[in-house]
C-alpha cells in the first residue's frame, strides 16, 4: 500500500574518500556532462531525498534530476566508471519526467518513468477513457511498480501492470539507450518485466491499454473471524472457492487489523451481477454483502486509493515509520491454517501495535495473473497451484521503530512458512523486506527465474553498475 520510490539508485564509482569529496567529484562530472543536479541541502534536495519509510533514512552522494533520456545516459555513463565503492550512491530522481500520452489510433500509452500511478490513471482516463492494470495507491511510481509486478484491484481480471508493458527505452550500464520489446533485445525485455531495477534505467514505457467499463461495483463482506477456529473454517472455505469458482470479473482482498476483518472488492459489472457472482461464497461463509456502490472508473479508483488527491505529481512528502513483509503462497494446509489463526488471535490482536494484513485473492482457475505462461516474463509468481494468495504485512510506529516490531512480523510470516516447502511460497519484491540478505532476497523474489536473470545480468551489467543490497548478482 505504501508509495514506492520513483527514482533508480545506481552504485557510484568512488574510492574511500570523504562524503564532501565524493559529492564534489560527482557534481563536477555531472556538471561537465550537463546533467541537472540538486544543490546539496537546497529545498529541492530536501524534497528529493525524502523517503516514504522514515525508518530507512539515507544521504546520497548526489542527486541528478534528468529531464531527458540523454541526461540519464550521461549520468549512467559516469557511474559505469566505477571502482565498486559502497559508501556513496548517485540517485536519479526521475519525477520531473512524468508525461503520459495516449495514441488514440493504436491505444498505446507512452509513459515517462517518473509518473505516479494516480497521474497515469487520471491522464489515460482524460485522454481516451483507457487504463492498464495497476495498483491502487496514487503516489506509487509507475517504474518500480510495473517493472516488479504491479498487482491491484484490476489484476484478477486484467493481470499485472508488468503484463501491459509493450516496450521500453532503456539506458544500459554502458550508457547506451536501446529499445526492448517482443522483437528487440528480447532477453532484456523478458528480464525487465519482473526484475527491471537490475538491468537499466527505463527512460520511457509503452503500455497497452484497455477501454474502461462504464461502471464497476465496489463492495465489502464482513468476516466474522472472532476466534481461531472461525478463521480456520472460513479461510478453508474461502480458498476452496477461490481455487475453482471465483469469477474473473471479481477482484477481492482480505483486510485485517486489530479490530476487524473484512473482504473488500471491486467487480467489473453492476450490483445485480455482483450479487449473483458472490452468492455461493456468501452462503459458504454465512455472511452478507455491505457498502455496495456502483461507480464510474475514476471514482472507484479514488474509493480504494486512501488519498484525498488522485493526480499526484511533484512534490510529494508523505511519510511513515514502518516495517513490512510479503508472501505469496499456495492454498494453506490445515496445520498451517491452525498456526496462522492462533498467531492472528493470540499475538496480533492481543498487542497494541498499529498493524494490518492484506491478503489478495490472487490466483485460482480464473485469475488472469496465473493464466500468463510462467516463462513469459521474469516475474516469478504465476504457478496456478502454488500462487493463490498475495500478502502484505505492515506495522507502523511513531518515533524510533522498536525491535519487537520486527519480531512481531517475522514470527507471523514464519507461522505460514514453517509448514510449507519452498515450492509453496515466495515473496513479492514490491513489498521488499530490507532485512533479507542478498542470497535470501534473490531466492524468494525470483525463484525459478533466478538462474536466467543472473546470466542476463552477466551479459548486460557484469560490473554491477545497477546495484542495491538485494540486486541480482551476475552469474560467475
């Protein structure tokens, strides 16, 4: 649910110099290359260095603010001269590049990499009542979101954001700009769609789009999961229904926190058709629909955006102090359901932390996500048997984040994974856990696609110009 960074981070070539010396060296090179930069400690610097997660603060060596593909190339070319230092990073803050243009003949949208999802949704609707499938948070950057999956309240019906990428202009580690698509640089195109931050900086996207429906219906379903046995029983019935019977037009998630648990949903159709589609589930769970609303496309987007503003552009300064984790799992066997339910009731509800869990009804026989062939993109979580639920665990604090918060979420995740084998679960990089080491992260994020990704990394970026602590390593 949180906004993702809208910039790419590149490892910078720096020897063991002081921070001031590093900054001066980088600024001098960028100035020579005529790449715009933020002056240190200026008002722009303070905006651009702001992180949504206030638990993870850092100070870059320099912030470049490209306005063109050529600016990105010049900045990357400097970075690629690296000596492999870990002490400084060059940040490419791309949010000045946020244009969205729909070609009404081809219905292909050209989207610059610094646009945020709310801005993209607003302009595509204004220009032609079009859209592509993506998440609900309007402040999330389109680049990180779509290059690593991009799940939202359209995904059961229309797939992931990554599935709508038709092409991209990418600046590689050597500073060249290339086009990637089904017919050009096909290995790069495959790798971008699921693990894109490892291989280059996207300077422009081409997205396919669909015509938005005239109306959709939002709704809620109360889940009377008051004790562990009710959770086990209800979850078991829900996953049996999801595996076979959940209609493609339905998009649903469980939202749980310290005081309630409910299903939230969006249906592609009117309220009458919705009631027909969900009645078998309501009967199984002995519950009813509530808050049913027929809405136009943009009103429905705003309904689940949890933001007073939809068309969000620069500057953006919202922030929280939090820790989050993710999972993607198969249907849960009885022993795991019991452990999860006991933790939910006895550990989560009994504490006074500000937490929530979102469980997206992700897979199943009618999910567009898992209908895409598993080898079509580098996105790893498409197995119709394994990938049924997508989870986000989220815990916030005020002030310094406490150690017990990490234990709280880590132990909850272990309540799931301790009863599953590696073929039954993974993790979702868009809800990245920075506490995972590089080996762990690569494995759980990319699973069966990791070996090929390492080979492509070796071919395109053997010196690891595009580096971050959980980046894909080049093959040996």
